[in-house]
C-alpha cells in the first residue's frame, strides 16, 4: 500500500465525509437500533421476552419496514450531527498536537473524542429523542400518537416548550457522549494503529477495506461498552410522557431502574446493540475514510 504525506483537513471535506458516513450508519444499523430501543423502554413487564421475540413480533405486526421506524429523524439530522462531531473531533485533536503534524497518544485521542461528544450532544439529543418517540409506537391505530418526526417535535414543543420538550434528556445525552466517544475514537484509532505495518504512519497509510472495517467495528463496540447503561437511562428518560423533574433526575432515574432488578435492567437490549455496532460503525468509519481519501 502507498503512503502519502499528511495533509491539512479541509472543513467541507469533513462535512461531506461525516454526513455520508452517518447516512451509512443509520441505513445499516436502524433495524437493530429499533430492537434495542424497544427493549430498553419496555421495562421488566414488557411485551417482549428478548431480542429475537422483539424482532419476530415487530415484523409480524408491522412488517419488515417496522424495523426502520424512527429512521427519518436521524437520517435527516445525520448530516448536521456527524459534521459537527467529526469537525469538533478534528479541531480538538489539532489543539493537542505536541507540534504541527505531531501524532497524539491514544489518551489524547480519547480526550478529543470526549470533547467532540459534548459538542455533539446539542444536536444528537433532539434527533435521538424524536427517533425514540417514533420507535416506541408499537403497532398501528390507537397506539400511534405521532404521524412523523415533525409532528412529534411540534407536539412536544406545544405541550412542554422547547427546553423540556424537544431538548428533553439533553444532560443525560452529554453524560453518555463523554465516555462513549472517548471509547469510539480511541477504539478506532487503536485498531487502526495496530493494523498499520511497522515503519508506516497510521495517519497517512492507505489501509485496505477490511482494515478500515475492522477499525470502525472496534470503535463501535468500544463506544457501547463504555456507555451502554447511560444510553439505557437516556432512552427511558426521553420516552417518559412528562419531562423529568429536579437537578438530579439522572440519579433518580438510575435508582428507579436499579430497584427493578439490580444491575441487569441497565443492560436490556445490549446484545442487539453489540450486533448492530459491528456493521454500523464499520460502515461509518469506512465511508468517512474513503470519502476523505477521495476528496483529498
């Protein structure tokens, strides 16, 4: 494989690559994300016995496209979300360079990822809120409250205003994104460096498709291992009919889940999430890297 000299990242390249990478992630990962979310919000006495039961019942009652319920919100918002995420990450890496063009440690990569996650939460929170509200609508007829993400956003703002309506769950999203994206980027970069032949710079070495996919999958799995219980809490909080109350609502929600059955409820939906993480993150990073390579 050929190696090229490091190049300055062009902002609009980051925007295009991040947007297309996000679209690939949503398209590949939405079915398992729907199963994950439904298991998270059902509670201990829910209608699903497990991931396979949720998959079977969803397809039986709503058809295969039922697995793509709630896809419109992330697909429309993914350009802004991923553009913000990858741009913030690139800038936070640049700030930490020991010298212009210097390579960062994996710890510094994790710090840049955590900071990018904090920035990203401002867009990720409302986009995921609308997705969860749509995914929570199981079946048809009387159970359907929102006709689509726009109608959902309109009703939430009308009933609870912007802060407690559309931005519900913002702070738990921030808390989730910090360890999540630290693991996401450190996992990706760590595997990428491991797969780089000795004597080459992993930032400029042109990895083959399988190496990019393996690196992306490692980042995706690391993300969920770093933050899954927080994601479960976020889904629960955002799906509540009314906004959470009090400054310590995250802690109170965690106590409520713990009373249901200890640690186990925090990992409801974990297996389909990990299954989803491998192809979804592989698609994200592979698309991002290939688009950046093409634009450069």
